[in-house]
């Protein structure tokens, strides 16, 4: 069921979802007692070969699927944690959707300036 007392935290990788950097980040988040107490972490995967815009649309669709499956609610506040290309995908997602409320975007090693 849904844990309404926790903020949903979607984590997603850059071009290589198996990268050591992303896996270490995820392990660190999952192993932190404060994060575990306050956030429900889930990993979203997207087709990295499809380009940023298509990946952003895919991300929106994945979140909509979670909404339909009642894993999220319409009032869900999201924190997005993105590594590398994932930060570009997150920014595209945030600019092109109105359904989800994104409280915070955290990016790591994202090439914001190209």
C-alpha cells in the first residue's frame, strides 16, 4: 500500500543504469536511516537510447502507471534524484508535465551546459 507519511523519491540513472556511481548513490540513499525514515525510494528506468525528450515522456508515463496502480496518489510530492543524463531527463519531464508536484530535483554529474 501507499505510505502517505513519506515523500516519494524517484531515483534514476544516467546513460548507463549499471554504473558504479549510480549504484553507490542508490546504496547510500537506501542505507541512510534518516532517508529511509522520511522517503519511499523507487528506481525508474527509461530507454537511454531514445534521447532526452522521449525519455522524459517515458518517465511521465511510468509515473502515470504508478498512479493508476495506486502506488502514487494525485497529491504525491516527488523528490527526483538523477545522475548524469538522468538530470536532463528530469528537467525535460518537469517542464512538460503538470500532473505531478516535484518538490525538489537533485542532480549529480549532470551536463547541464552540454
